[in-house]
C-alpha cells in the first residue's frame, strides 16, 4: 500500500471519528457552537485530504457539508434537523468510501451516483440563505494585529473565538460611562488589551482627565449574540470579528507534525518484547543471588542490591513502553454508530444509540481486539433484545429502543457496559434451547442457576434464532465474543430482566504488556495462572473436603464449592497434599475450587501466545519464561474446567 494512502486512512478515520463525536453533541444541543466548530474543522480538513486521491464524489459532498456548517457558524444559529441528518448521512458514506479505498485503492463506479443522491437531498433549508460561494470575509487590520498579538491564546483555544474592538468616544468619562467595568462583564473572556486610541499615549502634561484615550480589544469564547447584548448601549463603538479557526487548526497540525513521530506498530511490539526479556533478566538475579549466598554473603547482598536497581529501571522502561502503546478507543469504535443505524434499518427497528467514554486509552492490543466482540454483542442486542416498534408500544414502552455503550476505567481494568431496554433473556428458554441443540444434558441444565443458564449463550453453536439471516442465526456470534474476551484476558458478565432489558459487562486489562502470574505446583511440575482468573486462594484441612455425589466439595465462606484436582484435569495424578491448597476461579459466573500441591512465587512476565504443537493444546493461554531459564505453561482455568 502506498505510504501516502496508508497515512490518509489513519488520519481520515480520525477526522470522521472527530466529526461524529461533534454530531453526538449536536443531537442533544443543535446550537452548540463548540460542536459546530469542531465538526466544521474536521469536515474542512477531511475535504482537503480526499482531494489528494481519486475521491471526487467524497470531495463534492464534503464541500456541500462544509458550506452548511460555515453558514451556521457565521449566523451563530442552531443546526437544523434536516442539515443534521444530512451531515450524518454524509459522514457515514465517506466512512464507507474510506473503507473502499483501503480494500481496493479506488471508489466503486456507483460513488458518483451516491454523491448525486446525497447532494439532491441537500436543498437549502427554508428560511435560511446561503452566502454566494465566491464571497470571502475580509479580516480588518485591527483583527489581524490582534491575531498576531494573541497567537498563543488562539493556539490553545478549543472553540471559535470572537474578537472585539471597543472604542469609547472621547466624552465617555464625562458622561459617567465606565468602559473597563463594561468589558469586565464580557462572558468567556480569553484575552484583553488596552491600547491608545491614537496609536500612542499622549504626554502626561497633555492629558485631559475627563477625556478617554483608550481602545479596548479582546477575545471571547462566547457567541457573538451574547457579546452584542453586553455592548447593546454602545452599538456605534463596538466592532466584532469571528476568528477563523482553520488557520489555527493548520498551525496546530503543523506543530503536531514536528512534535509527533509516527512509528510502525511492529517496532513498538518489538520494543515490548525487549522489555519482556529485561523483566526475565531482572528476575534471574534472584536465582544468582541464592547461589551466591552459599559462597559469599556480601556478594549475594551486592547482587540483590543490583537487582533492585535493575528492577526499578526496568519498571520505568516498562511503564514508558506501556504508555506508548496506549491508544484511545474512539478510532476502533468509530464504525459502531453507523453499523447500529444500518442494522436497525435492516431489521425495521427504531434505536437510539449512545456511546460514552470512547476516549479512554488502553493498550493497542486491547483496542485492536475489541471491535469484533462488541459488534457481535450489538448485533445480538438489536436482533434478539430490542423489540419491533409495535411490540414495544404494546408493552408500554417507547417505540424507539435504547442501546448504550459506556466505557470507564476502574483501577487497572477497563469496564465496558452494553445496555438495552429490550425484551431481556429468559433463562428457561436458554436452557431448553441448549438441551434441544445437544449442547448440555437436561439434568445439568435444570441444575444451573439463572446466571449460569444465561452463560450458556456463549457455548459454540448456540442460537435462539428460528432461521439464519444476514445478522444472526448461525450460532457463531456469542462464542466468538467469549473467545475474544478470553484472548484479551478479560471476563464477561450478563444481567438480564425479562421485559426490562439486558446488560453485558466486559472487564478487560488496560495493559497487555506484561501479566501478573501466580506460579502453582502440581506434583513435580509448575504452571502459571493469570491473577485475573483467580478469585482467591485458601488452605483447608482434610475434614473440610466432603464427598458430594461423584465428586468432592468444600464449604468456603458459607458457600459450597465443587473441588477439582488441577493435576487430574491436566491428565496427571490427583493433587493430594494436606492441608489442601485451593485456587478459586469462576466458570460461567460460578465459583469452582481447583486443588494444587503448592503456591510458589508471583511474577510479572510477558505471556507469549502458544505456537507450534502448543497452539493445538486446549486450555493453554501461552508460555512465560522464568528467571532461571525455565518455561512455564500459562493455563486458561475457565477453559480447562469446562473442557
């Protein structure tokens, strides 16, 4: 792929996402000047970007959209509903065209017709007048001087600023006017300067104390209408000029090009691998120090001190690399609003979709792997969750369904919550479907709690759809969600109420560089278990292990847990050490205790994905290198228990 095209694909999608974020604000507040300005900047820059490539249809529709936004900006008015709908349609289509450019390097032959259809629908809104395209706003000399003088303020501004020049007449003081007190009431004042009206201040002996010699210039982030209200009593002494933020946006972009370095993701991954090797090397000093202890205790002490220094340095490098790998989720999720609209339209449903927290930063590996499971969850919510409009009305609900995706940080976890106000999930229906499809025995299904029954939807091949469609019915959606979440070392929970809706909660690590592991002993072997799969560890006496049916159970914290032998699950001898050492994990929301022979150290290590023969082994999440050179198998406990 051409380097210029590759850069356009990145920047183009960022601009589309930025404009869509502004649209989200405008849907609730059509007159939000900041959002209108943000959308205008994004559309203007995107129009310039597509002009470099054979994307004339995209350039045409973006130019028309830019003119609408420019008119609204100049009039300081609200964006009409029709204009907002056209803006959404234009950005959705440009987003599709960017995907086409990535796939084929050119637009389809139908692109010109699609652009014509968008432009035909883009008639001027009744009651508004668009300025001739050839007109240009002349910047007065005083505004040019102010822009040059306040360049730093303009560069840091996040909204369009309005410049004003207040020239009190010479008799203002004599009439009792107070120009400074009047200017002090200007809202959102960003800059202020008091200048001599004649270009320079008069000599002290020539000053008339009753005469006003000042001119007051400033910048405000408030709409022009608000400023006109402040100076309504002196309309002949005030001048305004809207600062065109396009120049500042270009300047910001130029500065960003100087201070930002684009690096191929593969190089960052290689750097992360190097940090992982450093972590292993730092851990190896413990083994060396133990061996040195038998020879020279002072030498062992020196080695441990050197190890502590090395670990501090490695920790600093690891945090820096982890910070470099952090990316906002917005680009990964930018297509979701469009896909929700398209899927809902295909299903004949009305859906209000909201997305919050998309600016949260996570490791690039998490960001890259998140879109697929979220898309499956969204499809499931639209197809199975939210009812048809007539069904919702009959149930006493609004005809339009609500779907929200909320993203937040909780310590070192990323919490993603998808909610709908649809029909909910019936656990009894899930049990019956799983039994009918041969995924579980009827007796086992009946014994499941409601939470565990809901977890059956993640089994491969599970589907409640009556027939296969382009959206669902093949039974490969929700198990793909579970597989993707497992790959990202996360977990997923379901909470559903029949007739009220469903909530899916995903908890994912924000850092994928290293993993906190607990080393466990099973006979003469050692294995590693990710800490995020461990609910707790415990030591219990043999008297607390009780036979239950064909297995063993234990009462822990007033709850009866099944106890399985990790050695037996791995195909070896059952763990039998006493007192019993239990490692509690959760499978489909239910706690399960795994018996091991011992707990060893806790380490931070880079988990490498299994390859070769290991790639075909079930329940192996990867491998980790120990400080003594040994290789640990990292287990996936939920998968191991289910298998």
